[in-house]
């Protein structure tokens, strides 16, 4: 058996770096030409040097100081205070909503949008309204669109016994541990320390895996995010953002600032803004069931000239609630389909569209997010977290199969219960948000 550790191979990273540079607006034509002219063996030999050259011309790295100035200008204040009982109820619904939405998307992670529809239609289950099942799916359909290999044994309707391990839940728990140890104003360095202490390296992916290795080579933030890291605008920071919204109820700017401190460990620019967007939307969800108001609160805390802000505005203008969901998906794929399937911008746009389309209905929202394809488990989790929190409850059909249990390789959290996680989260919500 040959050993291959994904996301770190220099040739693999260089190919992604060329794409990232194009998306940032950098001129990498000479590097692309030099790469294309090399035979495969020479590409592999030259990849480390070319990757370093590519990193040196990234526009994103030069923009980081200006973006930090933007974040420093965000000023938050509690919109209101919340009783402990209300907070506990909403936080438990958020944790459960996140888990159920994630679990819904796990079996079809990496399955394209058309494949998800084909799997459902083959058993008369389109549009999606329940956890996926392999029962009755014709072999020719499942062979063309295979279930996610890692998730199939634990995430199909017929074999769900609890919430299986997933990085979307790992990071939420890890950030809870960080706040318990270091307080709500914890630093990027506190988070980095906790990664090294609590996370197995192969349980992190893309930008996080590169940042992890950069930490082991004694680099410090923000160099951990920028050094030879072509995944720096991908979705990883966005899926880590929920806890920052949970502990800043009704205060989107403060939630966004906390998310920034986390995201800068591994991401820059739109990768960071995705985390800020989600954290702010979650904070706003404590105040309203109006999905558009939630989205606009997120939009308000990211730079208006960013590509992510443009994508959110575009999605708002689509008015997803006023048209068939497939029409909205067609428009999103036409506008953002050129991004990698785990990039921040396309997936954030899909999250926003699902929230607007769902209009506060949990099932309508998470199923729309997952039917949209791209990063299905991440998008289902984010939408489920927000809508669960908005409603302060999640329908029993989605949470009963979880049996109030989840698994993880995260040190100190395996076999946790969702009600316990909600209570622990409540304990770290700063006093300024609580009423007695």
C-alpha cells in the first residue's frame, strides 16, 4: 500500500494555486505556461519551487492588512438580553439543527447536483424530504452516482444510530473548548494551540491541513494561512463559525470579529469573510425568523467590495422564495459554478439562497441546501444551525434518529450529548447578553 496524504502534495497544491491566483485576479500566465510545458516527472520535481513562486505573487496576501482594518472598525452591542431558559432552548436547537443538516448531506458529499436528483428520482423521493436511503435505488444509478464511501455506513436512513463524526461538528466543539479554557476573547494563537492539542491531523482538510503543517514548521498566523496554501479561500473557516454566533446572541458585529480571529489561522479574504458572514447570521437569528433580515445582517459585516459580498447581493436579487428552487440553482451554477466544489463563494451563495427559499421552515431549508450539491454536508449543517436557532426547535423526524448522541475523534468530546453541549455553550455566553 502506498502512502498518500491528500492536500499537501506540492504538485496538487500548485495546480490549485494557479486556479486560486486566477480567481484573485493575479497574472500567473508565465507560471501556467512553464507548468504546461513540463513533462509529468519534471512537474513533480519542479512543483515545490513553482509553488513558492506562485505564493509570492498572490494579491490576497497584499490585501490582508487592509481587511484587518475593516474588521477593527466593526463595533457590536447587544441588541437585547436573553433569559437562560431561552438561550438554552435556542442553543440546543442550533446544535441539533446543525447536526441533522450535516447528516442529511453526508451520504451525497461529492455527488454532483444532477446525481443527487437522479438518486432521489430513481425511488420516487424527489424532492428530498427525508434522510437518504439506498433501499430501492437501481444498481445502475448508484454505480453512476456512488454514495460517499466514508459516510455511507453511518449516514443513510437505514443505518443511522447517532450523529457520526464530522469535521462540521468537530470544529464547533473545539471552539467551545477554546472558549471554556481561554474565554470569549480568545486569540488566534489560543485556537492554534487547541488544534495541535486536540485534533488528529488527518481529521482536518484543505486549508486547515496546510495551516496545521505550517504550525508544525513554526510559522505563526497569519503566515499559517498564506504560506503555500492554495485553499485559503475555501470553505473550511466558514464551517468553523457557528460557535462564535452562539456566544454573541443578537450581536452580529461581535460574532464576526470572533470568527475573524479564528478564520485568519488558515484563510484570507473571502475564506475569512465566509466565516464572518455565517457567524453574524447566526447571531442575528436569535432576534428574528425573517431569513432576509438574517442574511442582510451577515452581509453588513463583510467588505462590500469583496467577491463574497457581490455573490450575496446577487443571490438576494434572485429572490429565491419567489421562484422554483431548480431555477435558483441554475442561476447559481451559471454565476459561481467555476469555483471548486468546496470554495467559500459558491457554497455561501447556496446557503444564502436556501435560507431565503426556506423562509424559516427547517425541512424546506436544509433539503434545499443539500439538493443544491457542492459541499452538501457543510451547507446542510450551516443552514440547519441557523434555522434551528431561529425557530428554537427542530422537527422530531430529523433529530430523533440522532438519539442525543454524537461521535468524534476530538479529544474529550466523544459520546457527547447535544443537551450537554447546549448547556456548556450557555455557560460561556458573556454576561452582557443574559438577563437574570
